[in-house]
């Protein structure tokens, strides 16, 4: 069974600072996803990473994938309050099933 | 642009009661999924479907049944609700993985908050 671990679980950061969220997965996966969830809301897709070395950027968020290390990172640059949310990574196994990490609850404080 | 629509949004059941959650998508997606989200555990896959008339078990299928009689609809049933099934349920859909270069992004519904007393 594919296991996905995220860390940290909780992250409180000051505005303007940089930080990275880590996502490790246990077995081979051909796709890695990052989602954002605001409190009481649904999940919104941020990035899809399809190959080793893939890097995607959108605004202050940048995601990367290292399939050899089975590691994806979500880097936050110069955090702003609007980025406060819970971020999930998810990996797909060969059987069309998705496995999610437990999420990282990010709070950006002034 | 409805996307993925879940009904109902909220429901309170007594132990032993049954109910059906409906998921409808208008994106002509082949794949549909049901997840539950519990505090501190992320999302866990209950059942999924790769096409009309097909269903498969996910990570936590016990106590649930599903049906996909029409491509656009995916139903999740609880035959005899238990307090352990108190959760937020999300439906999602995506395009087929068989499409070359497909990203297969999952699009999620707004969720159903279920309480079983």
C-alpha cells in the first residue's frame, strides 16, 4: 500500500518568510499532486507533477518532484496572509487509487 | 460551470439508519471517487469507479456501498450507519489515466458533513 507522509503537520510563519513543506511517499508513483483546502471548503488543485525533476510555480508557491528519493516539496516564498490554508499532497498508485498525506496546516501571521 | 455537485450538504443520522449520498459531475469524466476526511487523517479513499457500471474498493470500503449506473453520477450508500462513520465526505472526478499526457487532476465537490448519533 502506498503511504504518503507530510511534514510538518502545523506551520506558523511570519509574513515575508520562506518555508518548505515536505511530502514523502513509500512506493513508486507516476503522479504527485498538491491541493489547497480552506477551512470548511473543498480541495483545490494547485500542481500536478508528472516526472522526475518536474518543477511547477504559481505565484509564491513552487512544487518539485524527485522520484528517486520519493520526495516532493512545496516551497513558499515571502509568505502572505492569503496563503493560510491546509495543503495536501497526494500520490497515485498503479491501480488508479490516490493516497493523501495528512495535510499541513499553514498559518501566516503579520 | 457546476463541476462536481454533492447532495446533501449536511445530514444527521441515528445509528442504524441508512442514507445515500449523491455525486454528479458535468465534465464527462470517466473516473469518480468517494473519500472521507477525518481530523488529522487527511483524505482516505472509500470506493472509486473507472467507468459507468464499474466500481472498486479503496482504502476504507467497509460499511459503504456504491453504484455508478450513469456516467455522470456516483452514489455512496450507508446501509446501517455507525458513529464511526461521522465524517466529511468528498466526491471527486477526473479524466481517464489512459489519455496520453493526461494530468488527471481530481475535481472535488463541496463535501457532505455527516453526523451519526
